[in-house]
């Protein structure tokens, strides 16, 4: 699906994964604190001003959005996001999670607009005449790209909940896909997931692994998230000795 090389140029290695220490979401019935409004991860205003992102969306900005290739790796692996604990700084071919419990619509779980063509719409929507010159439809540096009823009502008509999931089921989506988490968990049991984004080997991700390794060895939070450091003094936490040969490779130790 992804174009990972073009001629002699290789953008990323699809056969080697870089471990990305994402999180677990544990949501109890009735919880109304862990919802997420519709958004897109991996940068916001960068998509209009960052040179590599502008190349990714070159056809869109030139008015030839029919030729936009959402699954082409060129330039995406070179994007530089604004440093922020709210923005993923690795290149992911897919975001995803695995269900740890039964869950579905109404259980405080995932919603999405299942189309990669929503991104060209958002990019072009922000440069229409009714949007102020100093505004990109609410996009802010260091935040996820927001999707709002004010600027994107047509897109939000396509927001749907995922089907019923069983423990062990998994769902994956393109990093430009609009997604959200239901505001409230109206179900009966816990709604838990383990996030496992696909971050293939490339120079951008290798640079991130240097920072992540240091955090792992010190028991600190992943550099992409708030510095809570819950495991720093935890007896029995995972260490380098617990890694398999493949795990060492995926963490960049070998």
C-alpha cells in the first residue's frame, strides 16, 4: 500500500519496525474525562508551512488534488514538527491500537472519518476567502490539527464509530485520518486499548529512538508525552536486560 522506495531512493524500511512507546487507555464506565474531539495527529500548521509537508501536499496546493498520493513516503520521513508533548514526532505509516476489552459504539471508544481525502479538503478549506488571513481554521502550533463544526461541518457528517471490537481485535488508520474518542463511556464494562502505531525504520525515527532510549533507561516517560515519569522509581520495571534481540534492534540498541 505504501510507496517506500522510488528508483534508487529508499524512504523507509518496511521490514524493520522502530518501537514507539505509546500508551494504554483505561476507561471505566461513566467516564467523561478521556474523550477527544475530532483531530489529526502529527502536526497542525506545519502542513501549510513546513517545507517537506508542502511537498507531500504539493499537488493539493497546486489545485491538482486528484493526483495527491496519500500513501507515498517521499518527504513525510523528513517532516519536522514543532516540539510539543501533544504532537507525535515519529513517522508512522499507520496509527493503531489493539482492544484489551469488549467495546463498540457508545463505549467511549474510537470514531473516525474513514477517508484520506479529508486532508486535501482541510488544507484547501483554510485558504478560502471566508477564513481570516491570520487563521488556518483554528490550527495552532504544537497541537493536533483540529476539525471543528465551525469550519468543517461537511467532514463531521462522515464521523462514525468503529464496529464492535473483541479483546485482541485491532484497528489501524492512516496518519492523516480524522479521528476522535467519544465524549462519554456509556457502556457497562471497562473500555481499554493499547496504542501500537507502526513506525518503520528511517532516519527520522532513528533520531527519535536516541531520545526514547535515554528515557527508557531512566524510567522516564516517552519524550513525545507529558513528563509524568511514573515508572522512574517503580521496582521491577522493564530494563534493557528484558529486551529480546529483536526488541533491542527495534529500540535502536543494536
